C-alpha cells in the first residue's frame, strides 16, 4: 500500500492514471499529453505506476501500451474506507448521545 500511496501522491501520475482509465494508450500518446515534460520523465512516471501495480503494460510490436489496473487501488481504498468509517461511527455516537 505504501508504494500505491506514494505513486498517487504525484499529480502527474494521477493524470496518467486518468488517461489510461478507459483503455490502453501508447507511451507516445501519453507523453504527448504532457508537452512540457521530456519523454524519459514520462517513462519514469509510468515505471513508478507499473511497479506500484496501478498500471499494466503490454508490448504490441515496438510499442508499449498502458492500461489502468483498478484492483491496484484496493488496499489503499480499503484503508481510506476503514478510516472514514471509524470517523463516521464516532460522529454518529456523538450525535446520538447529545
């Protein structure tokens, strides 16, 4: 979960995740969406996302295609849900005691 949270802490990586959310995109297409960033920098962001299990990569000839792995967010989402649920439970108890 630590790698996941570190990966999504970066706004560029979150933007990449949104780009590949609905289907595969090539590395070149992803890089074209960030004109102020070098291709190696985009590749580094993609590597972090792949290593964190948030994005899958597949070769198609000489291209690499990237797609979101929604299940990669499961542990982090579960943690946030547990934290949120605990706070809601405390709020409910406070309101019911007053």
